[in-house]
């Protein structure tokens, strides 16, 4: 159940490349979001150094002069360099498993190496695609979180409504023998399982092939007083070369709260990072019923174009559906922290 970070699957990449790692970081039982995201190189996870600072607290001191990175914690001193695998650990020269770098203006350092040197325990859980860090070295909660148990207490009051678009007499987009309604339902079911395993209460507006009215879908979410509403769709266009993902939201004027727009940004970010496809961005759609009538942050995720031959071939695969569900799952978990 608990595997080491070294087994993170990275396919078709040059091992020396930095790639975006769509994972969660859980430190001392709490989810730790990183705005700059996480990277991996040689299957090693790198995290922003200020994220480590937030995990280890004020006694974690660090400095960066544009090249040299110094970390001071208790009597431990680590000196490393961007684009360089060498690390001065006290007076010992060691070779890092990945080279520190700068990404989105953040200094990125190898998580496991630094955390373990500072006395923390680190484990990778493939099941919830999370790196777990215990600064005290106490690890009993690791297996509980992997099984979704402790997260259940973190998220036990959260409700998410998943809305598989169309259904019944309304197939949505149809291309060849593929109907949008069934693609929407497949991804939604995988997403539901992931959220349920993390302790989130999930309600689906339909779990089989049936008609559900648009107002009824919104009303279900309002009655449950849900925290988030996610409608799953696939796109179609007269332009058959169009490919990629977009996220739709209802434009509200109050941006001081966690709005549909902010939720849409998180969803779109994870879809683009995970599916590595064209980014159409987030799009305000004030006229769409499920977005307008819902009283919580709501999005419609358009996972790809069924009208594009190459993309349609991808959309019908288990691999794509798993990745799309994983991206939505990670986005929802991040949004529930807001
Ligand atoms: Zn649709």
C-alpha cells in the first residue's frame, strides 16, 4: 500500500527533465497546497523551499542568492546549488538524487532528501498519490491516511456534488458510436470513488443512464448545501481540429469569497497539468443553468473534443478517464482547503 517515491510512474520522459508532478503533499496529517506546484526529476519530487519552511516552522531558516541555497535547522546545515547535484551536508559532500532549480519564482529542492536530513519521516502513497511527511518522525497516521481514514476526519463535513452531464434521452455530443453522456458518467464514477476514499461525502446527480433536468441538478446540490458542484462534460466543435480542455463558471461580482471563478482556475490548472493538452482557459458562462442556479462554487469541466478524431481516440480509453478523474480529484481536494 505504501510505496517509495521512486515508483512514481513517468512515461515517455527524459529522466533528466523536470516535469510537473500532480500530487498532494500531506504534512503531519494536513494537506499542504503549493501554489507553484511540485516538480519531479528522475522520479524524485521537488517542492518549493518556502513550503518546507511552512512545514518545519520558524526554526527552518533558508537563504538563496540566485545560485546557492542554504538551509539551517537546529544544528543541521545543508548547502546546495541550482542545476547542480552537489550538496554540502555539514562538512560532507553528497550527491543529491535531483538537482535543485527555480520554478515559477520558487526555489525547488528535493523533498525526501531535505526532509529526512532534518529528521522527518517521508513516505509516498500511490493510492492517494500523496507524499506524506512527519516532522516528528511519528508515522502511525501514514497508513490511516492512505486508507482515507484520517482524511475522513479532515473532510468529514464536506459534500461534493458530481454532475455527469446529459443522460437518458439526451446523449449530449455524439460522434460515431460514442455518446458524451456515457463518457461523462464513466469519469464521474471514477472521481466519486477517489473522493469517497478520501472521506468526502459525494452525491451524484445520476448514477445511470437517465434524464435529469438542469434545474433539478442544481436543486439537488442546493438542498444538500454542498460545498462544491462539478459538472463533467465533453466538448464538440464544428472546427474538427479543436482539441483540449476548458472550465466554465458563473461570473459573480463578489471575488472576496471562494468563487466559481477561483474554483475554475484550480480545476483548469490540474486538467492542463495532468492531461497535457491545449489550455482553453476558464470561460464565464452566465447563462448556463447548473452554474447560475447553484449556490456554491460550481464548474463545468469540458474534458476534450469528441469532434477531433485523435482526441476522441484518447477520450474513450481507461487511461484517459483515470487521468481526467485524478485531475478533478486533486483540484477538488485543493479547493476544499480554501
Ligand atoms: Zn455536454
